[in-house]
C-alpha cells in the first residue's frame, strides 16, 4: 500500500458478506461507509472492534467507489458519507496522476 496506511482507501467485508469502504482511520477510530439498501451513511467503530468484525478484501477501489456512487445517487448519501467518498476518490485520482 502506498503512503500512510491510515490515508489509503480500504475495502472490507464482514461475516455477513457486507462490503464497506473505509474513508478515515486514525488508529483509534475507523469511519466507513457500508453498502446497504437505502441511503448510505458513515459508521464508526473503535480500531479493535473494527479489526474483529471486518477484513480487508482486494477488490478494485475505483470500481467499488463507482458502485457506491451509483447507489448513493439513486438512494441518497449523508453529507459525511458523500464527502468521505469524494475525498477518497480524489486521493485515488491524484495517486494515479502522480504515477505518470
């Protein structure tokens, strides 16, 4: 993973096979957007609880973000979820641009 591990986008799944995108992580608290029916919003867990319940999966981040945005445009986002996903998408674009 590139840069600061806590700044990197991460796709995770849990025992119920739900998918989420981590938008922020500071070592104590993890903020993530779970893909679910209806409006998308942010959820928070302590780092320890997060590690117990969620595991990283290696899905393509850009494609997964696109799925979340399509769902959110149809069903809605909280402002916090929208801002977090937009910042993550911008970081990914900037990371790709800096490679070339």
